[in-house]
C-alpha cells in the first residue's frame, strides 16, 4: 500500500509501505478521507521521517485484531488518534486523554492505517466521510472540548486569537451557540474565512495592538473569554491583557513558558485560565447532535486534494491560505 512520508523541509513523498497488520485490540482502516492538522506542520517542516503524523481520518474497517468483536469488517468508522488502556476508570468514561497509558496513533495519510479499536466511532449513514473526519478528528473535537469548559451563560463575547483550523472551529462553534465572536490573526485570508464562519469582527494583529483593539470593541471592558489558538507568546500574553476582569482564558495552542505573574495576571484581576487538550471519546454523540442540528461543519473545509497530490495539499496548508485541507483516497471517497 502507499503512504505519505514527511521527506524533510516541507516536502511530501508518496512511498510504498507494507500493509499494516492489526495487533490485539487494533483494527486496520482502509482510508476514505484524511485531514491535515496544524500540529503536523512542525514535523513536516523539519527533518525527514519514516512516515507522517496524520491523525484525523475515516474509512472502512479492513481487518480486525485479536479480541475485537464489537466492530465488523466493512463498517464505516471515524477514529480518535488518542486512545487509552481500556481498563481504568477514565477509559470507562471515554476520557482517554486522562488515561495514565494514553497512546497516540499516527501515519494516517495512507491508503491503510492502524487504529485502536476502542477509539473507533461507528459513523451513521447520514454522516458523510467529510463530516465524519471533522467530527472524529480534532478539527471540531478541540473546539467542542473547549466549549464544554466555557459553557457559563455569563460568557457572551469571545475572542479567538489565532484562526488556523482549531481557531476556526472555535469561531464556528462559539458563534453557532449564539456568542459574539471576535477573530484575531495575521492572515487576511483566514480572517475573512473566520467572518464567513460567524465571527462578527476581525482584528489583524499585524495592523493593530490585539489587546487594545479587543478592549476598544468591548467598551473598554474586554472579552469575557479569550481562546489562545495560535501557540504564540504574543497572543498568549494578549489574552491576559485583553480579557475582562474575572474573565477566562483557555489555551488550545501548544507553546513553551509565558512570563505570567500570579499577582498581576491572575489574583488581582480574578482570572481563570485553563488548558484544553483534544476531546473525550465520549463527547462524540454531543458533537454529532450539533451537526445534525445545523452546525455548518463542512464550511471549515477550504481545499480538497486527491491523496496522490498530498505534497501540493501540504504546501497549500502550510501557506496559511486555507481552512481545513482534506485528502481523498479514491472511489469510495
Ligand atoms: Zn491534530
Ligand atoms: Zn485507561
């Protein structure tokens, strides 16, 4: 079978690879669609690797590993790339991200890939491959998990700092839930996309001071919630500077240390700041309900490429002139 390989310095090669063989508790999925995630870019732009970091994909089960008796060959599934031991209290609640033996599956930009059987979401017939890849990957999962942590009805104005795919998902979901959303980014393309997805205002951080602009748009008070989805020191600090007193900051973007002071940034302004990573396997039904009730999920997709053009797809994604970019694998797609 064929798979994509990060060939180094922002290049993708399609190579021949042995068919994956499922171990106990695993399945092999024949891919219909995979999605490119922003978290892949660092590795994609770095040194050559044996495979790829693809981790959002849907397809048909092609082989079952030992002990997997609740799924069937030919079944349509979306997968969570994060799985757990399957035995602990967290796993019993579908909270694989909290499992002490949390595991990651990658290499999903491939005609076939391995997945953990307990991390497969069977896809109902009314869910297309494209909707399925967004619902089971982190494109909507991270925004949904973030929303669960920020469900307070007191939150009415939300700033999303960084509108790559995760930030765009936050814009879509927060706006769908009736909140006023302000998008912040450096890319005019992505700011325009954010406005089509429901942001009522857009701030270009190249042209304006983010915190000052956010304050100006909120009567000097600041947004109730700032979501950091750029993974940059400047936007992380701008969240604290802009958010209203007694407001909330959520980190989605991975990054290193920030120069934060307990007194200045937390205590005297009564700020709550939390992290939010991936989503819980058990949150899938709620996301499915949102989609069935009109969430315009497919509008997150800006580009579609056949798998053979994966190199072109990654270059498009890497240019920041995109929303979600999908790879399609052929007839079944
Ligand atoms: Zn991801
Ligand atoms: Zn576990």
